[in-house]
């Protein structure tokens, strides 16, 4: 082989080896999401049937010229009840998994989840206050997401401020400890308020366990802009998170402004998570299990973990919701119970079969 | 041309002055090695030059004040190899080396074919091609050292800062690591500033030696000028003999003082 041909071959090999350019895993994740979404549209007390649903979906696409055979009531079930629920589940699940992966990257801590910095306790307190004070009053329902969003954001701001003053901004451990402190404090207040108003205990409890059951297009429209903006910014940081895995100091010598990067990633992950939590309550486990399953299968590069967490988390939560509304039908199981009950054994299998865990 | 220029550089850590009015000029293409006892301020000085610590006085890279350079501009001028780099265990060698291209990639961008080619060159020069797809955790100590150097080399900065590049290596590996740096210098106009513990090796590889003691530069010059029994004994608080074989080899050996009786 001539030297030029050898160099060309080496160049090609290097081009192929650029990280984050592996289309197959992403295609599989998208297929998983599509199957989950289809299950979400098909499964329910009224059997709409695969053929009619497919025809109805096709009839809404331009240029196909397909007529729908669904009745008006069936069409309303499909488009006003099931479809928004599937979309909301996808948005919330994708957001929680993406935010969890981002937190894990930015704190270099495998146990970090989107609720790490006090967002869950803050949102829980906000929702509890809205539920108990507005008990029975008109308009309370609209107030809960707002109160949860504000509480969650306030929790993270408090944790960040505390963690920042406690250290010179160099240690992630102090930030995590600040999150623990803020969480304990806000949870104490939340429990106190809850005990004072035992009449609304059931409502508070079911909010905290997480739910997608009130979903309509209105909820989707509330969450989508936050999730969209947050997902965009976080995905743009996927390579920088790989650089941060070398440690703060080395990332700095490679030209990264570590403190600012951490602040931006935490801020956008928080805003997206707060919006998701405001609508659907505290759905646990998604933010930990989905990124780790992807990491164990495909390696530690955030260039794969972030986009796949978004898509995989969406598919996972839509599927969990299908299970939540079928196992005890007509009653619904809180979706947080499903994510943990089915997620934990699945994760145990992934953990056992993977070669290493770091 | 001047690669690094320090004038009265001072660094304080936790209220203690660790580097005290250091003045030093490193010319482009030189290999200068900082020696000195533990806590003399060698690593601290390197980190200040890399822009990682606030400092007093002036530090310039290629005539530009470090304080006014953006992080990315510093990163394009110098590559820093810390004493114990964090190696993400499951990252492959190629992925790791590609991270060295960060200063040349937009904050939110991705590697181009040019970056891949630069990484491939660095892998080639350090003979890591066969290991490129291996996760870092499977490498031996010497291979890790080469991977770290390849990452620094992929940065394509004219200045290389090495903090204790031979720590935790056996004598053969120490020699190989320094020989590698010497080869890299020969192939390009690389300026090297290193901090080292191992005196005899330091003397053999550096063009100039700078002796730091309690934060101050107490001697600087050609290896044989700095490596005197008097200077080393005083500042290391050690009893040493400096042996020369007359062919340019200078060795600093600890010598137990004869005890009466």
C-alpha cells in the first residue's frame, strides 16, 4: 500500500471513530418509543383496534387520502384522552431521564438524579400548600402546578446558594450536601403542613406519588415549551459533559469554564424538571435507571447517553403509564409505583449482565 | 522568543504564600525543570502558569498576560499534564485523546475530521494505535502515561507543562516517559516546563534546572550549576553526594553521614 493510501485509510478510520455518531442505538430507542406510544394509544377500557387507529392516524396526515372509520366518540377517546396522555408521558419521562443524566455528568456522581438539589422537596411543599390552603376553593387545580414549579425552583436556588457559599465553588460534594440539607428542611415543613391538614392527606399523597391521569392537551401545552428549551440546551452540552468527566481542573486546562457550565446545565435541567414535576408529581426512578441502563449498554460518553436518555426515558414512562392504568383497571396505580416496581428488577438484570459499573 | 515569562509571581493558598516573587524566563523550545523539596511550590507555580490559580505579579505566555487570556486561549497555548490525571475508566483511548481537542472546538460543537486527524496523529506518535479502541481501565501504568501525553499532544499547544511525570513509575518506565518527551520535542518546536522529584533523571533531561525552596527560586541554570552538594544539601535538608563520571552524567545520591563509634 502506498503511503498516501495508508494515510487516507487512517483518515477514514478516524472519521468513523468520532464519538456519538452511532445511529443504530438511536434508531432502536426511537422504535421503542414508537411501540410504547402505539401501546398507549391502543390500550384502554374501550378497544379501538389497531386497524381503525392506524387508519385514523393516517387520515390526519396530508396527501394520503385515507378515510377514518372511527366514530366521533372513539375519535375523542383517541385524540382527547389517550394521545395527550401519551405525549405528556413522553415529555415528562424524556425530561426526567435527560435531566438525571445531565446531573450525573455535571456532578460526576452516579447517584445524582433530577431531584438531587431539593427540587422534589420544594415542589412537594409548594403543591402541599396549594392543596391544603386552597382546599375545595375554585381554581385550586390550576394553582398546584404553579406552586409546585415555584417551590421546586426555589428549593434548587436555595441549595445552590448554600452550596456555593459553603465552598469556593470547586467541590461538587458541598453542593450535594446543600441539596440534602435543603431537602430535609423543606420535607420537614411539608410534613408539618400535611399533618395539620389531614383532610387533604389523600390528595397530597397521590400528587406526590406521581400521575399522568389528568392529562389533556392543556397540560401538554404547559410543559412542552420548558421541556423543549431545556432539552435543546442540555443536548448541546453533551460533549462538554464528557470533558467534565476528566475533573474540574483538567476541564479548565482544556478551556472549559467549569463553574459557568455547571450553572447553565443545572439551571436548564432544573427548569425542565420543575415543569415536568409541576404537572405530573414526583415520578421517581426514571432519572436514575434510564441513563444508567444506557451507560451500562453503550459506555460512558454523554454524547450517546443524553440523546438516548431523552428518547428512552420517553418510551419508558409511556410504557409505565400503560401498565399503571391496566393492572388494576378500572382503578389506576400511581405511575411512580410502576416505574419503581418494574424498573428496579429490570435495572437489577442490566446491572448483573453488564461487565462493569462505574 | 519567550514562551513563559514570570515577573514577581506570587501565589497564596489558604492565606499562606506558597510561591514568593518568582521571576523566570523560559525560551521557546527549551526544556526547563523545576526541582525542590516537598512543599517548595513547584506544582503551585505550574498551576498558576496554567491559569488555574489566582496570582500576584505577572505571568505571560508568548508575551500575553495569562490574566487577560480567556480559558480557551490559554488552552491553545499550553497543555497541562497533572500529577495524577483522572482517567474515566470506561472511556476508550481514542475518545480520551479526542477530548484534548476541546480548545479547538466550539463550546457546544463537535469534533470535525481535522480534530480526528490530530488525535490520530497523537495516537500514532505515542504508538497507541493498537490500543485506541481499548477502555482506559485496561491499560497498564506506562500505557496510561502515554495516553495522557497523547491527549496533551492532541491539544497541539506549543507549550507542555508536566507535573511530576514520573511519579509511581519504576526506573525503566521513568526513563521511557522522559525519553518520550524528549522525542516529542525533537519532532516539533515544543517548549517543556516540568516539575520533578527524581533529581538524577531531572538533571539528564532538562536544558535548565530551577531550584525552588520555600516558594522562592534560589538557583537557576545549567544542571551542573544547580546540582551542587551545597545547594541540594541546604535546601533539601539532606546529606547528599553529587557524583560525575566526567562524560556528562551527574548523579545525586543520598549519603549516610559516618557516625562516630
